[in-house]
C-alpha cells in the first residue's frame, strides 16, 4: 500500500564539478535526479516511507535514468508516465556558497510533467494514500494544473501543498496567486518561504513558514511556534526545502506533532544543504535520527570550532 504520493516536477539536475564558477566557464557536470517530485519521493523512500511519484518524463535516456534511479531508491514509479513527444528537462545550477545558487531551467515551451493527465495514474489509489504532496509549479500550465487541483480536492488523507514559487516558469505569473489560493483551500498544510508567501498572498489555518538558516515558524490552531534552525556549513542550498518536506511527511505518518515534524524537517534540510547534490543527498532514517538528537547549541559550537581552525589566530574575532 502506498503511504505517500508526490505529484509534480521531475527531471535531471546538472551540477557543476567546478564550484564558484560561472555557468559559461563550467566544463563538466554530474547528473542527478531533480525536481520537487523526484527529490521528495527519494527523501521519503530513504526514510522508510512507501512513496510513489506521479509525474512524466520523456521517452529518452534521461527519462530512463530518472525512472531506474528512483526505482532503485525504493520509489514506486508505476505512475511515472512516459511522454512520447516532450523530452526530459535538464536544469543547470551554479554553486556559490553560502547563499547564491542560480538555476537555468529548460522547460519551454513545456515539459513532460506539465502534460500530466488523470489517465497517467490510478485516481482511486492516489486519493486513498494517507499523504499527498502537490506544488505551485504544477499549476503553471495545463493539463497539469487541472490534474493537480482535482487530485488535491479528491484526496481523502492529509494533503501538503508546497507553494514552490518560480516566476521564470510561468507564462503568466499574475495567475499564480489565484491558482495557489485554490490549491491552499484544498490542502491541510501549506509550506513556503517568505518570498513564496508574499507572492501567493494566501492565508491558511495550518502553515509552515521556512526561514532558511533561521529555522521555521509554525502557524497551527491560531498559535505561532518558532522552530530553531540547524547550523551547518552550506555547500548547496538547493534541495534543502525538499528534504524538509520529506522529513515533515515522515513525521506526520508516524503521528508526531506538526512542530516536531518541522523540527526534523529543518535538520534534514540542513543535512542536504551541507552537500552538493539534492536527490542523492537526501538523508536516510538512521542519519536523520542521530542528527535530530543533537542539541542545536552543540551543532553551533562544532561549526564555530571548525571556523576557528580555518581562520588564522591573528585574524580571529571573538564571538
């Protein structure tokens, strides 16, 4: 039985082997599975969740790579359809730690996952799964837009809607707030960062505001709870939000409180941010459990000790 279904964007990420280098000067890249659905389904599977991906890839070598890699991670790929016309989209990344990671998407005029239709999956099985994820990017084009909204409305379990606001992927960015409001109305939990919340202009009874290194804020039942961040030395911040979403979903399936799920999500996101890849960096359950047990002050002190070893004593500043 499927425990979690992840709908949305999937493709390949091409990450540079030369860090802190403009895309125009990078000579070699490493290929990974990428996109919200690819990353989150991997993250869930590595945490022991029976996860299925609902999306599309192209009928090409990259699509074969995505399908075989996800299956090897334990992801159910029965509903990862093959598009006979549109090719699997690549995304190129630049890596400038700690906070600059420009992306170049190749998704115009469309991509296979934006061609997702109800015929690509078993609606009864998807609606019966305990947990369903959907994203704002899936609303950018039809027929994915209508397919995603219908799945959210029909779902019988817990639905998580990630705002996932990427304006460059919308032909009409002005449509985003209205469509996001429709998705939020059908969701149980809404996730987004500050920029996404400002763009969506929506209100939700249960909302998780991601604040990066500062942690997160949980709004639930009229109460506001601050969750501390988990300090790490950032290598690539991309994929951290997807790891966050996966760990949160795992916690909900384990019937843990939402705030505890968010706390574990901040730890998972930090672990991925400390590595180059997204999908291949997703933590396994044992690693997440060990890291989640470490008090934040211990993690912060370890980071400071590392920084002091890297800076000459004559240049150190007392903190």
